[in-house]
C-alpha cells in the first residue's frame, strides 16, 4: 500500500536490523487518516469473502482493525493480553511469547463474541515471528470459527512469521513487506 510505505519511509525509524519504530503514526501517536485508508484497503480486499468479524490483539492492532471493521460493517473483537492463567468457563486462552519484547502473556478472549458461524479476518500491526497471529488463530479456531485470512500492516519478511503462517495453510495479506532493514534504512519487497 503506497500511503503506508511512504509513511514508513518518511516517519519510520529503523533503529537496527530488526526493529522499526513507528510510534509517531501507528502505535503511540496514531495517524487516524492513515488508519482510515488502511481500513478501506483491507475492506476492499476482503469485500467478497463473507467476513463476519474482525479480530485483533490489544493494543496496537486496535486502530487499524477498528477502521477495517467499520468499512466491512462487521463487529471488531479485541483479544486481551493478561498474565493470569485463571480461566473462567467464559474464556479461552493461549500462551504467547514475544521474541521482540521478551514477554509472555495469556492471549484471552470471551467465548461470547466468536462462534462456529463466524468467518474471521485477524488484523495486526506487525508480523515478526508469527506468535501473536498463531495465538489469535488458535483461539478463533477453538471456538469453531474459520480464519479466512491474516491482514498485516507491516510484515518483516526476513523474519519467520509469514512462512510459518503460509506453511500452516493460512493466507497472509500484508500492506507493506520489508525485505531488509539497517539503521536508518528500509528496503521493501517488490
Ligand atoms: P510475533 O507476534 O510476530 O511473533 O512478533 P513478536 O512476538 O516478535 O513481537 C510482538 C510484539 O512486538 C508486538 O507488539 C509487535 O507489534 C511488536 N513488534 C515486532 N516487531 C516490531 C518492530 O519492528 N517495531 C515495533 N515498533 N514493534 C514491533 P505487542 O507486544 O503486541 O505490543 P502492542 O500491540 O501492545 O503495541
């Protein structure tokens, strides 16, 4: 997506070969116009796929997922991150370890909001190692729903997430795919 790539080149800050700071337009200050365009882009891409719910993971996925849900005219379900393994009958959980941040949490969702009749698109800001996306897929499937696709804003194609998801049989639609980075420089896939 041209507009997202332009923002990354102008305002993104690759601090090393692995981490791109996007806190001025995605995950701290939010560029609402860009999020709206991203939502329109995903909605256009998924418009004939009978999506019934958009699912995301708090917190940085919420802004783009909200606009995607708005333009698809379906509800948004936000999976929560908690450190508690206490599971009530109403909840499903999956343990996620973030390599980038070195943290572990329980991805948690209420059973009330996704069911076997749902056809879900999972939206998230970054795809790195694929752990968050895999956890989200696990919870959606635990509820008997179908994961139609994974929609990603920024895919770091040099990390294993995309391959893992594709090898597991899922579609990944990424708006910007980064081939490589170094301090101060970003190179996109063709
Ligand atoms: P994975 O889910 O693909 O396996 O990725 P990983 O565990 O390695 O990292 C997940 C967390 O790190 C996510 O944030 C993701 O947004 C963030 N992240 C990964 N790569 C980058 C990067 O290059 N730049 C930035 N800025 N963030 C990155 P999170 O823990 O879910 O945080 P948040 O959504 O609450 O902001």
